[in-house]
C-alpha cells in the first residue's frame, strides 16, 4: 500500500485539513510500512464488538446545564449575535 | 520546603510550623527563579494560588476541618480542564480557550483542598514522547537541560523532578506519564483503564487515555490516585476500583515475571544493566523471578499506531473553528473554508500526520486490513498478558529503551520518536495499570 500524494490529498480533504501532501508523504509512507507489520500476524481472532462490556450507565434524564457553565461556553463562541452562536450558512455559497 | 513530600507538607501545615501562604510563596518563588530555563509551566496561577493559600490559613486558624490535601501545591497537565482557566492541550488551536468546567479528577483534587500552581507543558494533543511537539516550545529535562524530559506529560514530570510541586497530574495513552517519569527520575502511574474518570480530559484516544499522578514516591502517587479514582456518571467507561490494601507486601510471596521480549536489541546497554541490577535486588530480597513471554510484543506499537490515530481523527474533528478555539473566517469564504483554514493553521505537523493516518485506517477500502486488523491484534496482546498473569503476580520491564535523549535528536524522524514508546504501549492496549519507578541511572541520567 502506498500513501502517495494523491491519496494523502484525498484523506486531507476527508479530514478537512489543508496540508502540503508531498512534504508529508515520506514520513507517512515509512510509518505505514511499519504498522503494516500486523498483516503478518496470521493468528485469527475475533475483534470485540464494543470497547468494553462496561455496564455503568446513568438514567437517561435531561438535566440543565448550570447557568455559569452556559455563560462560559457562550463566551467562547468565535462569532456571536446577541446570545446566539453565528456560523456561515450550511446551504449558503457552497463548496 | 520545596523538596518536601506531601506528608511532610501536610504535617508542617497542620502543626502550624509554616503558614500556607509561606509554603505557596516558597514554591512560587522557586518556579519564578528556575522555570525560565526548564519551561515546565505554560502558565502560573500566581494570584489565585496566593489567595487560596490565605483562605487555607484562615481555615487552619479557625480550627476548621481540613481536606486531605488542604493547601497542597499541585500542577495540572495542559489537557485537563480547570474551570475558568486557559487550557490549550499544548496547541495553537486552543490558544485562548478557557475551560467552562473542571475535569472530574481536577474537581476531586480541588475538593480535597489542593492549590493548583499552574498548567504544565505537553506535546500538542498528547502526541509525542519528548514535549518537543508543544506549540509553545519544549520543556527541558531538569536533570540535564540539553535533553528532553520525555512526553507527552513532560511539563508535569519536569515540574515534579525540579521540586516545583510535590506531585502533578498527567495523562497516559501510550506511555505519556510513565516515559517522562522515567526520563526525569520520578514516579509515574498509569491507572487501570476506567479507574479515573476522563470527563474533562481533552480526549486523544478515548479507549486508551487515562489520567494519573507523577510524584517522587509511590505513597504520594497512591494518595493522589485514591482521591481521583472512582466511578463517575459523566464517564460511562469508569470502573469501580477496590481500595488498596493496608498490609505491607511480603516480597517472598511475590512472583515477578520478566518478559524476554523487552530485553532484546533496541534496549540501551546501560539501561539494561540498571534494570538487571534491580531484578537482582528483588531476587535477593526474596521475590521469585520468572522469565516469561509476551510473544506478540512486536505487534503492539504497530497496532497502537493504527488504533490511536483512528480515534484521534475522530476526537479532533471537533476542532473546526465553529464553537470555540481558533477560528479563521474570511469575508467571502463559506462554512467549509472555516474548517480548512482553522485546522490548517491551528494544528501542528504531528497532529496532522496522525489525523491523516487515522483517517486512512478508518476509510472505506482500508478499514478491514488496517483498523480492524489492529483491533484483532489488540485482543491477541491482551491474551498474552492474561496468560502471563496466570503464572506471575506482576511484570517488570524497562519503561523506555533509552535514557533521556537530546533535544532535537529524534524530532525529524517521527518513526524513531514513536519507538520511544515500544515498552509502554502494550499496557494501554490491554487496559492494564503500570507504574514507572526510578531504577538507578544510565550515563548519569535517570532510568
């Protein structure tokens, strides 16, 4: 498997990252060659379905966010209009 | 007092031999004097620490009930949210981010009365083994300023090693508490996965991350661990951990396994010599030493470098310039432009590398051969440990293959840097606890 520039550019697009694919290609290729070692592990075993069979769940109840916390979160909005977070239109001038 | 341990500090405070203000002042002055050349801290919470110290002195004066860590100076790794304080995960993308709430572990320590002196430096988003990937400059090893303190909890390890605080919190996903602890000559504990709530820890790899203490003695690390452990309704992956037993360990009843795969090529000769000396000491003290095997050790790091980046690529998707953090918006740009511009400018090279790797491992056409295969490998590694623990009580290995390396030595070859974690990652993959203990020295550096 080759992580060539074209593939890296495609992956960067998927990850919403802009990067100089050619510069990253050498390091990524050597890392990929290293991790591909696991392909040589022939012993088959089932991968688990979930990360752990932990049953520690809480009742599904809505609780209000504490007012101070709410204020703190709103203060972080990069762009605001009154009390609301402002973003560019999803269906606005498109990709 | 800055060389003192937690119990000594507690003693002098309760006996009123020193006021909390004097104590905190002492630590703050030492940091101001010496951290310029070490750079363990990204920010000192000086004013707040002094005000809190004043309140503690009031409490003591009035004879009020004191918390278990009342007035204790501690430090927090920069990926632990502490309400009202900057928290940047060592990244530019969170340069001005102020934590809206505190992590559970932080809250627990605060409720016990501790005073956080500041937030410590780390590799960006915990990605690194040297703290050289911090967007805010590296931390130096207090034992040798030309060398790295290890990573990603390099700042916390350096802060403890330099006596800036008796203990600090770090996080460990592939060795990030234990390896810097080893490089700086401190204790570092990675608890069992699920022992400590990850609520409020800026996530790297959610199935592997754990918060843990760095300290100068095991009993201090234990004290901190006992305060921060516990099930938390805000983290469904937390498990109930029984309290540690009070009885002293009888070494004659302990079987220590030495996995042969950890003592091969790649392990620096002087490190091996130091570890073997310890093994001999343990044997002379009565422990049974058994050679054991974790046959799939060589597959652990490759599997880790597929599972962890996969989770990273998902966890770091939230940094998109929309709700918080660096947000680059051009007048004529659209929504997607914000994502691309903010992430490109905000993330360092290592972060981008791992996001790409993870995106690759999870993408259609590659998922089975890479991510799924890595998860199967993880199961095999877990089985290696299960089998070993049928015959021994614990395993002893080197923490890192070398002692602290020089700044700049490995930063240009990511793969060489990744190999620093070759002995630590298996434990994270298996969800097991592990403790790094100082084991002498190699070429004058801690092992």
